[in-house]
């Protein structure tokens, strides 16, 4: 089993065992990501389950494809991990510098067209900004979708509200 699969499985198991469904009490746009590292995305009970999955595993879809397996992490070419009609990514306002070290805090901006980074069940199109901080437990991000469409077998769902997402550490190493 590769490390990416292990990260996804462990994160899913931890969240399920913990019964996490905390509501954000502060605005994720202005709050520090590190001030709430254990929160999971606030969701509406009527929200589509596949959209809830996207919010829970947003960093698996939007950050993990950018990271290589090195410790410390370095930027990787996301085209090896993503299946998209079109995708563009910038880190801190600049083109992705593949092979360079990943800083402790950074901003990632994606523009995606028909990306299936979470498998065939969810397709992403639109723009999203991640304000990411690393911590000993992995990565935490304030996620800011802008016209992001999540296409599932149940239809197309717009995701416009900011939320917090996490990516856990495996075996003491950041993914």
C-alpha cells in the first residue's frame, strides 16, 4: 500500500472513530489556521454526502498531489496525480517550483476544469485558495472556494463558503 493511500485511510478512520463534526466558531478567513488544528469542516445536515466527503478530504485532493514523498517535503508535479481537462496552480502567487522545499506556511491557488483528484465519483471545476500551515500533526488549511463546482453522480453542487481542512501525519512524517 502506498503512502498516499495510507494517509487517506488513516485520516478517514480517525475522523470516523472520533465522530468529528465540530462547527467553526470563528471566521476561517480571518482566523489563524493553527488556532483550530483539530476542527473538521462545518457542514449542513442537508448537504450532499459527496460534498461532505470533499470538504473532509479537501487537502487529499488539493494539497497532497503537490507534495513528493521526501522528508522534508518538496513540491511535486501535480500532473502525475491529477486527471484534469485543465489545471493551473500557483504557490504564493508564483508558478510551482517543482523540487523546491515546501515552506511551513504558504498559499496555494488552484484553477481546475473537470479534475478527478478524488477518484471518478467527484469532479472539481472552478477556483480555490488554500491558506496552509504545517504543524507537528501535518497540515491545516483554511479553504476558500470561489465558484467551485463539485460534480457527483447526484448532480452539480456549488461550494462557496470557506472551511477548514486537515491532512494528518503518518508514521511521524508529514505526507
